[in-house]
C-alpha cells in the first residue's frame, strides 16, 4: 500500500498549491529526499509518483495541484516549505 502525501507551497497571500505524492510519503523518506528540491521544482512537477533525491518521478500527464486557502492535510502526511527548508506539517494542517 502506498503512503500518500501532499506538499503544500504558498503561492499567494491566501493561496497554497497542494502537490500530490503517491508513494513513500512518510517523513523518514520525504524529509531527506525533499531537501534536494526547491518549491519551484515541486510546483513544476505538478503531480508526483515518488520523490527521490536524484529524480522526481512524475505522472504523465500530471494533474494540476489543488489550490486551497491554507495548508490542509487531506492524506497521510503534509509537508511545507518553511524558513528555507521542508518540514512535516501533518499535525498542523487543517
């Protein structure tokens, strides 16, 4: 079974793009591998099968990210860019 996650990136004052990640969304995997990527990289990927340090394995064609007014945990895990790095925001998202 896949551990699904979202990566929320603030794109406006009340606008967060939520990029879907299908596999290996648990923090022990995601936090080290996300460190290799910028928010711009993640937004360009649009929809991700798996985040790896050397590659973003993306769906083709990808679906556009969901746009929500705040970081929102709808799946198993939620990550955001904060103070220059990725953080697990699972327990803080609505």
